[in-house]
C-alpha cells in the first residue's frame, strides 16, 4: 500500500482545499475550506464561472449574503465528491462576536438545507476565540455541528472539549513556523522533526488528553508543511491535508506505522483541567506562540474575506 492507503487504516483523511475537481483522485471522506482557499479557487479559470453564476443569481442580496451563497455553492460541489462532511467557515471578522457568529451559522445551515443537504453533512467552522467557543456551544445544543479552527493552545482545546464541539482543528504547520522563526539560526531541523516537531507535539498532547478523559470532540490535525508531520500523527482521529501533500503520500510506499495509540493514551497519568473565561484568557495570553498565531490567522482570513468581497462587488456592478 502507498502511504495514503496506510494512513487511512488509522486515521480519517480529509482534503483541505476549495479545489473540488482535485478531490476524487484521493478519495477523502471529508473536505475543509477556508476564506483563503475559496479565494484561491475562484481566481482559477476552472472556478471563475461558478463565482460569476452565483453572484448573478443573487445580485440583489446584501454583500454578506452573496458571500454565503458562494461559500455554500462550493460546499455543495464538494459534497458531490466526498461521502462525508464539508466544513464551511463563518466570516473571520466575526471572531469576537458570539451572537453574530450564531446568526451567520444559522444562515449557512439554512442555505445547505434549502439545497437538500442535511446538517449532519456540514461543519460550521469557527475561530477558537472565547467568543467563538461560546457560540459553538450554543450551536451544538441546537444540533449544528462545529469545527473550531485556528487552534494553537492547549487551553483552546480544553475549552472546546468542555463546550462539546464536534471537532477541533489544531494547526501543526503554523506552530512549527513560529518556533522555527523564533529560534532563528539556532533552529535544528532534525531535532524538531517527526514526533519531535513542536506542532506535532501540540496535537498529540491534545489528542491524548481527549482520549484520557473521554472527551467526545474529534481531533483533526491541520496546516501541514511536510509529509513527516502527517506520518507522525498517524492514529489521530482525522487529518486535513492539502492536495499537494496527499499526492506526496500517494506516491510513496514507505512504511507508515501507528503513532497515536488509544489504549496508551487512556492509561496516561494526566490531570484534568478546566477554564472559565478569565482563566482561558490568561492561559492564552501566557502562550506567546498561540496568541500571535491566533491573531495572525484571524487577520489573514479577514483580509482574504475582504478580497472575496471586492471580487463579488466587481461582478455584481
């Protein structure tokens, strides 16, 4: 078996792309999108007509509603290819507004349902701010499943688990990026690779904690920079992987052993923790990497959302 086939023995493979025409060759179960991936896709010739058609069909709606129509249109196309779920992201500019996040999630779910898609096939993607986690808690109680993204800190994962979210997406590559940049010339790539990669260590810690204390939320490692980060997390509940790295896995027949073992995690000597709002904010603030990468991620997604807004405005005239 190639490495992609081997990985699927242990872990649910998810495609991280807005390019739904690439999906079939990798046979992922689910797919995730974000504002940057959608923006990248609509700038390609293959997808420009989809954007133009969607804008033309909803030209009279407010801009934010047209944007949601575009996001859902991509989601619908993805769901024609994958048998499982698609993650569709709430505008990152609402990351600190629980009420607005809930309202936007309701609208996205309604659009999917109007197209005949049950809510069990959709994950509403929300940034793992305190406000985002509280919004997700409300949505989960309503039966709307959530994917908490831009997750860098252990406190974010603990709060998401306590809120009962369906799935979290801890970022591997962006954690790796921060530590590598911080170390500068002192960085030792070999000493910080594979299971010793700081991003891998973060996801493994969260996964083991969830398994040890029976937290039902799924852990989906995300944001990978290389194949070694993926193979080091074999056994994680899910991994969302770019088409480029899916292709690299598919082209290799090197052995890919299990790395994260449930039985071992369940027997681990760990202490349960809990965070109220003040404790959460302090713990996040104490983690320089997580604080910086969360803010940076929200800014980047907000910037790309603004670019998508501008494209839509230009099309509707």
